[in-house]
C-alpha cells in the first residue's frame, strides 16, 4: 500500500505542478501582452480624465507645460493638447516672419488671386514642418537663403505650410532687387510664378500634409518673400524630441483640416516592432471651443518583458521541474505517512483494540480525519467501558437484591420469632393474665416490620439509579424549625437542650427529601444524646452554598466506624433507644444527599458527634 499511494501522489502532484507551469508560460505568452495593454488603457483613461479636469482650470502657460511633463513622468505616456484645427497648444512661438511678400492663392471660386504685400510682415508657423533636431540644425541655414518660397493651405485666416524651399529664378531675384513703391503689373507677377527654367532646393516640409495637398486645391497658396525673423524659443516643446508622436500628430492635423471624423476610440499601431496605443479625448474650453487631448503610450516595456520571460523560462523550467520532482516526492511521503498510521489504527480497531492514538498536528482534512478516528476510538472505548459498568452495575443490583433479601430475612427473623413465641404462649393458654401484654408485643413487632419494609423499599428506590429529584426553592431555617417542632415531644421527654443557630437562607433542593434528611439526623442525635444533654443545629453561609450541621453530646464514634455508619442496618453499639430504629435512616439520607450532588459527612467533636451536609443557595 505504501508504494502504491506514494507513487500515485507523486505522479499526480508532479504532473499537476508541471501542468501549472506550462499553463503559466502559455498564459504569459498569449495573454500577458493583451492584459497589460488593457490595464494600461484603463489607467490612461482615468489619468486623462484627471488631467483634462485640471488642465481646463489652469491659464498659465508654464503650469500647463509642467502639467504635461508630470503626466509623462508619472504614466510614461506623452500627452499633447491641440485646438480644433490641430494646432498644438504652446507652440505659437515657432514661426518665420516674411516681409515684402508675393502671395499666389486659389480661391473657393477656382480663381487665382495674386497679391503683393510690402509693409505688413506675414508669420508662417513652422513647428509642424520639422522636428526639434531639424530646427536646431537648420536655423542658420535659412540665413543663407534670405528669399524663400512657402507652399501651403489657408483655412479660417490661418496658414498651414507643407513645403518651404529656395528656388533659383531670375525673374524672382530681379523683382526683389527692384523697387516696391508701386504695384507690379500682372505680367510681371505671372512671370514671377512661371517656374520654367528654374530649380529649387527644399529646406523643410510636412510630408503628411504634402501627400494630401491635392485635396486642398481651392485653398492652396504660395508665398514668396524675404526672411525678416526666425523665432525659435529657448525652451523647446517636448513633442519635438519624439519623432513618432510628432509624425502621428501631423497625420491627426491633416484629418482635422480635411474635416474628417476624428477617431476617439483607442487606436493601435506598430513602429519598429514596437506596439503603441493612441487615445484621443475631446473637451470644451471656457470659450466653447473644442480642444483635443492626444495621448500616445508605448508598449515597449511589456514587449521586452515578454521576450525576456521567454528566454528566462528556459532556465527557470529546468530549475522548477527539479524542484517540483523533489517537492512532490517529499510531499507525497508526508501525505502518505498519516494515512499509513490511520490504516494501522483502523486495523487495530477491527480487533477491538482502541488504545492506539493517531498524532496528527496538521489542521487540514487529514488532521480532522485523524481527530475523528481518535474520537471514534475514544467513543467506542467509552461505550465498551459504559457497557462494562452497566454489567457491573447489574451485578451490583443483583447483589443488592440478594443483600436486600438477606437483610429483610435477617431483620424479619427476630420479630417473627417473637410473634411466633407470643402466639404459642397464647395458644397454649399459659399466663392468660398477660394476654394483653403479648398482643401489645406482637403489635409492636408488626409496626416494626412495616417500617422496615417501607424503609427498604425507599432505599431500593434511591439505589436503583432511575429516581429523579424535582428541585424547588425554600428557606432552610423554616424547614428546620418545622422538623424540630415535630420532634419536640421526644426532646421534652429526655429534657434535652436544643439550640437553633439559624439564618434565613433560600436554597434550591427537593424540600420533602431534605426534610427527611434533617429528621433522620435530628432523630439520630436525640437517640444518642443522654438525658439533659445538648444538641446544636446551625446553618453557616459559604459562598454559593449553605452548610447545615447537627451536633449532639454523647459518646464518640470510633474512627474506623465513621464510614460504616452510612451502611444499611448498621447501628453500632445499640442502646435501648437505638434499638427503636431500623438501621436504614442514615443509608437513606446518604442516597438523598448523593442525588443532590452535595458534600456531607460526620466527625467527632469535643463533646460528641456532628453530622453535616451542604445545599446550594438560590
């Protein structure tokens, strides 16, 4: 059995652990990335809602910039705020200022509009044309090309350039070298925009907007002019350091300019084998203008983590498999050990040997099973012991019956003998003058036999073990006085001095049976007290009990006889008064007090003997 159960547990445990390892590996491989992405989106959604609420309550530009930086540091995700046309908040200072400009634009009526502006500089925003690195590297480049061409679109009085380049054009150069005091004729402007025979050098461009430029034919424009100023702030915006984010922002701006429906759900895209999440949320500012919160988060950490986990599992699996096999072996032996002990104990129980006990320290089901088997063994042993006690009790009852018959036979022998003698005398007519005396003697013996039989039956009732007492509350001092009043005639005949030192105490007991005990004790004291002697009956309060004592003057009881006086028919050295009893009073009192489950006893005093017993207070 040992090998079978250990082997089964070993195979089951090791197989289960290996299955769990495999399930964890598959779960992490297939589902961990998705779980991470979903949790990341949930966290970002909550963070964006908090950011949006705080952003709308701030007016200072520096605090807004700091709020975006705090968001990135806390959530490892970039967030950018744009206006309803896709312009990035906080980038208004990135521009080129042109003067002495020629504007060549298409109108909504598909007509070409030509204009020359000399005294009013035109600001061209450049923040979405290039990234930060290009801004820094090409800032000085523009100084080499003081005259440039800008191509873009115009929407709601705002210019959105998508290409900025220098063009070699003689007409263009001669125009700017000439006088601007008067408007150029239309022929000169046409020749200016005639690009035949010229070449160009592109400086900056917005590729996303350039690809969609054909869709803006009715709002496209070209601007030629001198570079008056290039404005790039010292504190640059963080988005320029993230080319992927900047590229996606350009695409988003194109969608807004084309009046496309902006996708506000979570978007996924991949760049250089790295997954990204895009979230677009909208809100209204205090001017009821729509603003966009554009958030991008990289999933590169989880991609790297998954890749590392795959490589790490090669080593961890080898270690875990070895550990699982060793652990499963010792675990199986540990589980099987108490089961084997349980098996040995149950084998002993089949042979009615309940002495074996299983020592199980665990609090699990095996420990509970061991405790239940121990309890079953103890219960069966107690039942067997109880059965043996019942058998022994039955034997004692049988012996009691025999003793009862023997006692009755012995005690009835004397009065029957006396009655037989009296009847023989009366029958023979001897001493006819004493006929009344013999009839009186026979009547006394009949009364004695009647009392004896009544006491024997009452004692047998108490000793049967089936008699139940009904408890009630009463005052012990009142009961003692009632018993004393019943026995006062005997006290007066012997001129005995009885002192009652009683306290009014309410007790719980069977009043009739306690009255019987007090009557037996007091009657016994009167019988053994010499004429003109003294009896003291007292009640003493002791915590939750009261002690009742009956002390009388007279001869002592020998120490070896103190326990025997409670036996039936025991009367010690009989005096003339003691012969009046049946010898069962103290035996009956003993059984009554045992049914009350209270202490009782007898001891010798300086002047005589003291009987006592206790009762429970109410």
